[in-house]
């Protein structure tokens, strides 16, 4: 574990997340991909946004949105595929 941030996702889960975003390899019937954050938040990404290279997560509980430039920035912020 990282001594600065003891809570972290497994390298395997991070790699899965990276692959799904970069390869656009997951498509769901409802058009959303769900994510979870190490701090307990849950969000989703519209597949249509992913196709347009827009990494905008929408919080599942409120109107908050989280925008990222890259898959790595999203993962570094504690988000992974749920």
C-alpha cells in the first residue's frame, strides 16, 4: 500500500478501467458505464460521451459532474470501473 494514501484500488482494476476507456470495449443497454471512487462516491459515464472522447462522470446522487482529460487522470482521482 501507498503510505501517503492507504486506500487504493488494485492495479488489476485500474488496468481494467484504463482498457475500457481507451478501447471503448464496454457497451451497455442503457448507454452508461458505472464507476466508483475510493471515497465511496458512485457515478456514470454516458457511452455516447466516451465515443466523443469526453470523460465526464455524472454523480449518481446529485447534479455534480467530474470532467477528466485522460483515463489516467480519472484513475488518479480515485475512480475505477464498477
